[in-house]
């Protein structure tokens, strides 16, 4: 959350009269004795009205409006200081004195603040984890977009904990997991109250998970949920615990963790993935009916997710494993009909050619040789570069099946004798 700026205005102290109240009253009474009461308001009103008329007339002639001063705008860029250079800083809060308007920087660090009263102003830039910056005497010219620092970026300096966080993230992005781990641990232990402490705790668990140290990863994710239950990483940590159980073949407890993600974090972007993983847990446990229902839940509840198409595919695969070839053919056909351009999650490989291959293979099981060949030929004609997960060619395998069928099951065409 962004810090809020409290711009409390100072109250001006009124001057105390050097005269006592009695002396003021006495002078007033004496003054009234010198002039008739009826003449005082008459003369003062005429002079005041004449003077006020002249002021308003002069303002109108000059085209000025004293009650609505002209406004201008201000644009600029905010960067963060890094260990080697600077980089655009997104989400910095921009405010300026004399205006209630605020804005935040975009991904490129750019901001545009409008409707600022003309004159000298103080610009304030706030970003959690960075030292607040106040720029004095920023002059706003009316009716134009003013440019701060002549187009050069404003640099915000990170606090010590933010410096450690940036260093750790640099290591992580370079896949130097050991150095990233050491730096995140240093950040967590040195600055336990830091705004980055929960981030550090999550990444410690995540690095252990990436490294295949699932018990350590599970413990670190659990620590995040214990000490930072309101962290934005809470759903990721819970999902990560599920992954750790899944990778150690404890599918029963993995299902519990994935279901907790769905129940406790219904707005998380991980819910469709969690439902997909629940289906896979049932598939691994050979709970085929439950697995089919769980995959169907993915399709019904999250039809636009990356997991809808593979869910349909694996429903078909379960039927194939059960040797229910008619249901398998129908389910694989739904895959290519409903998701012709779908790819495997996190990959660029199309799902359709694999579905066509298994349609062909199911027809082989039913001894419907020509139907099998027809589906294999679709792969060869439409998906020439398709591969399995291990990189082997689906096209080559489809051609091998066609050759095998023609050699062993389809009689050669009879030649016309003349």
C-alpha cells in the first residue's frame, strides 16, 4: 500500500491589540461624538462601492479571473536506483502542493499530473521501500504540460531492505539460486518487519521447491502462512505446499492443500490450476471416476483457462486406459473440435495432433483400419512438425502405424485383369 501524505496547513496567529478593551470602547465613543451617526455609513459605503467597482472593472478588462487561477500539468519519469544503473519504477505515488490530484507511475515510470494551479509547488514522490522524495520550487506554468528535470528521470533511492531485495531478485532472475537464497535469508532475518519480509520468505520456499528440496520448501511455505497470513503470497505458498506433497507422491495431502487454495482464495489466479491438480491427484491414485469429475469441473468452472483443453484430453485418456474405446474416441474428438488451437500449459505444442493419434489408435483397437488410417493421415497433412512431450515426432509414429496397418490388415488392391 502506498503511504499517505498528511499536508497539514499551519494556522496563522492573529496579533493581539496593544489597547485594552476599555480603551477601544472609549475611543469609539469619543469618535461618535465628533460626527453625526447618519453620515458615517453613507460616506463609507459610497467610497467602498466605487473602489470595488473599479477593481472588478480593471480585472475584467485584463481578462483575469481572481477566483479561478489558471492551471497547468506536469509530466516526468521516476526511476529506482539499482546496484549498476537505474530502472523505471512502477507504482510510485505522485502528489503536488496546491492540488488534491494524485497519480501513480506506469510500467515505464512515466506520470502525468493535471489541473495544477500555476506557481511554485512542492512535488512529493512516495514508494513503499524507497526514501520519500520532496522537490521544492517546482514551477508550474499555466496552460501547458510542464516537464520535470528537462526530461531526465527522477531517481528514488531504496532503503536498505529494498537494496537487499533488489540484489536477491537479480540473483533469482539470473537463476543463481544459491546466492538468491542467501540474500533472501539475510533480508528476512535482518529486517523481519520489512515490507519485503514476506516476499523473501516466499522466495526461500520457492527456491527450495525449484531445487527439488520439497520438505524444506514445504516448511518454508508453512512459515510464511504462520508469520504472514495476510501476505499476497499466501495463496502461492498454500499451492506450493500442495506441490511439495504432489512431488513426493503424497497425493492425498496434496489434494487437501489444493482444495484449500480454492476454498480460501476464490479470487486467486491459481484456482483453475488447483482444480486441475486435484484431478491429477485422483488420476495418480487411480480414482478414475473422481478424476473424470474433477477434470470436468475444470472445463465447466474455468472454460477459458489454459487447463480446460488438457482436462478434456485426459478425460479421453482415462477412457482409453479403461479400454472403453467408444467413449475415448468421443472424448478425444471433443478435444480437437472444441480446442483446435489449444497448447499444452506452459508450452507451444498443440494438443490436437496427440488427440488425433489416439483416435486412430482406438480405431485400431476396434479393428476399424480405414478409420484409423484417416486420422493418422490428418496428423501428417495438418501437423507436420508435431511432437510428443519427449520430443519424438508424432508424424513419424503416425506414418509407422499406417504402414503397419497396410502391411498386416488391409489386403492389396486387386489389379484389373484385361
